[in-house]
C-alpha cells in the first residue's frame, strides 16, 4: 500500500508537536476554575493570560483585545451579530456589506440577521476572486454598520485588499471585520496594518487544536455578547474557559511567529503547478489569482473531468474538490461560480493546500498519479 499524502491543510492542520507538548500538562494540572482565586484557579487563569498574550502577539494587538471562542465560526457569529444588536437601538435596519465568496460562517449568520430585519449587500468578485474597493465604496449606505470581507479565500487562496477596504470604512465611520481563519499563520496578520476593528481566527487552521478560536475586538468597539451568562472574558463571552485548548491556541500562535518565514511553500507550490502544467497543458486551468493568494494554496480545474471522480480514484490522497464544508459535492463551488468559472471547468476543480510537512516527493507523486488517470494528459505539453 502506498504512503498517504495529505494536501488538505486549508481544511484543517495536524496538531503541531510543540502545541501538543504545551497542552499535555493541562490534561492533569491547572484543573481549577480560572475564575477562582484560590491555589487551584490561579494557575489556570495564568495559563489563559499567557495564551491571550501569545495570540495578541501574532495579531499585533493588545492582549485585552482578544476574546477566546469555540472556533472561527463562533468568532464570526459574534462579530456579525454583536455589531448588529449593538447598533440596532440606534439604527432600526442595520446594513452589512459582505462578499459573495465568504465562508458559510459569514453567509449563514447574515441570512439569519436578514430574518431579523437586517439589510445585507453581497458584493461580486472578479475572475480572480477579488473584491473591488470601489464596489465597497458604492455599496455604503447611511445605515451601514459593518463591512466584513474575508482576508483570504479558503478555496482559491485569493488575498483581499483589506487595507484599502478598511480605509474606506474608516472614512465613513463604519466598522470593519475580516475572517482571517485561513490567513493567520500563513501570511502576516497585523490588525494595525490591516486597519480592521474585528478579526476572527481558528485554532485548527494553524496547527492548533479544533474547537477553539479567538476574536480580536479593537478597544472601544461596542459588541453585544453572543453568549450570555457569567462575566467571563471580561464580560464579552460567558462560559468557563476551555483551558486546555486555549493553551494550545496560544502555543500555535507562538509557533506560527517562529516558522512563518521558514515554511518556504511558494517555491514548492510553484514547482507543483509547473509540473501539472507540463503534464496537462491546456487541459488544466488555475483558479484564483496567480500571485495575490496564500502561499500554500493551489486550486486547479482539469478540463472535461469531475474533481470528485479524480480524488475517488486516489484514496491515499487527501485533497478537496472545494471548500472543506462542501467536500464531496458534485456541484460547482459557489466561490468558483461567483468568480464566473463555467460549470464544465468548475466541475473539474481540485484544491491542493500544502503545509509545513509537505515534500516535493509527495507533490511529484500526485502529479504522476493524476497524469495516469486523466486521458490525454501530456498531449499539450
């Protein structure tokens, strides 16, 4: 049986050894309630605050601006719903601006808010998956309260011009949020440089544990809590903190700062792409921006093929036919559809997302295996 190859790091990442090691003591130690002031609770509280500082360091913000959540989905829900409810007393019908290619963790909360009376504008993207800052400016209304555009797309990797978009938001006195679940740990995510007021991350996207994330909330931003109860997280998110996983998220963020410049995934990704082109020629199409995308992401379409069928014949390969939330679907990805990709091209899409452990031997093996499956491979090389 051949070795398994994992090229689905955008769906989730394995737990880094360093992160697991940092978490291990908290399986048996520091078991007290972090809200307790006695000898069992203080170490737990200290561990959480260390992790908060580690997350803040990665995002270049103050530790007091970090709210721990159960993941990226909750962080996104908290940002969207928190702003909506905070503004509704001043503006009866708050208006939000998002893009058509947001993750379901943005799209679905917005649909829910619409059922409560919110107005939502979904901006189009160009063929590379980019949102136009001019479209953002033109979409602004007198009742606009939040602009939420993802930092980098989970399917094609396109990186959005968040700096320009947040500048427009500031000019109009509007808050700006970005979903950085896919970008944190892969490219620099500096909230000051980005100019955002709110930013979401997920632990399992940057070699941390699943079930934990964080929401950056700029000091002074009024946000209605999503979870109500006791005054945990400075009154911003009720519920006894998940010490074990929070420690893991902090360790993952600290590790990301050390290895971010050393992953060197762009040359490996480009070598992978060039070899696929050499084998398939005009039979293969790149989806997304050629340069302005995540260093680890390669989304391609094989003409005349169905991406799911290709992967089904390679059970040793872990890759995706779209975003992880739509894996297995034979329908064209909504992201590719929004980009104007035709159905016959979109049906053949496969997303390869590389990670810290990916080797050239693995990507070469994938090229060779697919070239044996796809009829006519190499005819245009």
